[in-house]
C-alpha cells in the first residue's frame, strides 16, 4: 500500500499515479465532498471482485460509480427526463442518481434488477482522475460494511483487518474531511422520483399524517410499505418506530404486514423480543421481522438478534423503541432503507399524529 499526502504533492503526480493503479486493477482510497470512498475500475471484473471482498458485503448488493459528466453517465445508464433534470439541478454534488443500467460494467456493480447509481462528485481531484482514466470508478464508502463512516484515513484503518488493508493499493490522504452527510440517493426508474436515502433524519410538515383510530394507523403503515416494496429486490427496509407505550406502534406494524401479504396475526413482541413472519416477494421467501427493544439493555444485545443477517437477507424489519439503538442503526444507512416513524398522541383519545422521515448515515 502506498499513501500519497495530497497537501504536499503536485496534483498532476497524484492523478498520474492514481490512474496507473486503477489501470492495474488496484483499489484506491480517495476523498470526496462527503466521506472517503474506495474506487476501482468499474469495468474490471477482477478489480470489482477484489473490492467486494474488501467491503465484505453480500453478493448482489449494488455499487455506485463516479463519472465525469452527464455525457459519460449516458454510456452506462439510460437517462430519462427526470434523471436529466436532477443532473442539471444537483450535479456535481452529493447526490447519487439511480437509473436503469446498460449492463456494460462488471458484474456486481449493478443491482440484481439492473439499476445503477451514478455520482458526479463535487470534488475536483476525483473528477480529474475519472476524466484522465476515461472509465468510471466505484463510488462506495471506504469503510467496511457496517463500520464507522470514514472521515479520515485512521477511521478506515481502525476498523478493518490486516487482510483488508492488504487489498488497498493506494491511499490519497487529504487529512480529516468535514463531517458531511453521505450522498442523497434518488431513484429515477419509477413513475415518481423516490428518495432512497437522505443525508439525515428529515421530518417535515408534508410528512405528517393524522389518524383517527387504530384502523387508520394500520392503513398508513400499509400505504408506506406499499410505496417502498420494490426496494426489497436489493435492499432491506427498516421501520424505526418511536412513541410512548400504547401510542400505536404495533398497529402501524400490522399495516406493514398487511401490505406484505402476511397472513398470521401480528402481535407485540414485548416479551419475546422478536417475532418472525414469512411472506413471498419477487418469487422468493422473505421475512417480516418485528422487534421490540424495550427490554434490551444495550446495543450488543440487539446485534445478537442477528440484525446484520436480516439486512443481508433484504428482510423487512420493524423496530419498536428504535431510539434506544440509534447508534447501531447509524451503521446501516448504506445497506438498508431506514424509515423513522414518530407516533404521538393527538388531542382526541384515539387520534395519532404520525411523522415519517428518512435516515441515512
């Protein structure tokens, strides 16, 4: 592994050495306007396989790619009108735009359904490297899956094994990066543009709903699950529920189960910690897992329930009292769709005020 100090070396030298390593199929850690990323030639199967081993992520989970401009992106994905509008408005910048791929990258880069995320980073050095290289590079975080978000090289090294370090050929060290949120991920493949990931929890007035009874709370849960159900082909969905005892968290969970076609009776897992229900999605058996963290003492106990395996299996997970294990959920923002739901008592006895927000960390 070679480390280049970007504060002392000429830019031309850094670009030349980086392009050489990428051409040889090597892994390069590089800075962006969000966090440190790790890049390989996205068209080189050997390089992508090596990256997937470094990330230790489940086969089939997609990788985003960094390109120089919209013209370059169009060679790798099909850009519809909505995508072009987002490119014109937000890029370069911390936005990943998901479109239907053209299947010209290495296997493992596109999702299992053939979609591909495109980044045009607002970081001049990265754009210069991609332009000089002439091909896209992967744009995934340099941290191993589920590990700390990397704002410094030490953040990376402190949380990977010696074997993982050995896979890295080159590090571009820009020092401590500003602690910005990761890119917003926008899916443009559907009729409506869908935000798959936002840079922080975002509760806004337009995402506030009022339900008058338990049945309406269930209906809202069902509607929300139906909106995101297509994501299950490549990503787990985690509903992070907050609210006092009796607020209606379990009623909301029942609505989610209805949308999934779960036929068993969904009951509160307060005393069992976790209940599992099987349903079918895209022709395969998938699980709806209902977790109550009220009786857990710490985050370690939560992970011992097998949460990482649930994420890898693209399950639907509902967590009551999610605020208790918020520190753990921070680690899974790239691997799952996290939806935060706050349920408050309304002015009337059965009325509930429900806030829905995205979270990605």
